[in-house]
C-alpha cells in the first residue's frame, strides 16, 4: 500500500493514509486531488495519517506532506487539516517536526501524535 484515500460524506471527512512507499510525486497528486475535492465541497475536513512514513523516506528526497500543504495552503481555505504523525514520531524526526511546526502557525492545520485527539479536534 502506498496510500489510501477515502471520502466520508456523512461525516464530511477525507482520510488519507500514506506509508513510506508513497513517493513525493504521488504526494503531490494526493494534494492536488484534495484541492479539487475541496473546491467542490469546502466544508470537508482532512485527516492525513503519515504515521507509517519512516525517516528513511524523508532522507531519500521525499518532501514531507506539510511542505506540500504549505505550497497550496491558500487552496485549503478554512478546511481543518489534522496531520497524524504517530506516537513520538513527529517529535523524534527533526525534519518532520520542523516542517510541521511551521504548519501549526495556521489555525486550521494541526499536528497530532494521538489519533483519537486528532479525530476529536476535527469534530470540534
């Protein structure tokens, strides 16, 4: 599995799950698809699970999703984006942490190490 993409219309949620085999080129396509979906339905929220991405995938030239989101942050409007990095991972990997720390300056983007808390934040 490189990634999965699910739209839950009932809960107004798009869930994207990626693993370390998802190259940057696919990540760009995922972001572009999310933008297209949000243009049609701006009330959707996004849950991005990057907890399965390991540090090697970042070291091999792959860009973190947060960088890709930042490239198109204006396209996401006020859609809430919860980025789930997994327990401890977000804070153990400096490159990922630094990029996500920048993302957190935007009130509609948030980084989580707990899946339940991320889900709750999206519901609030």
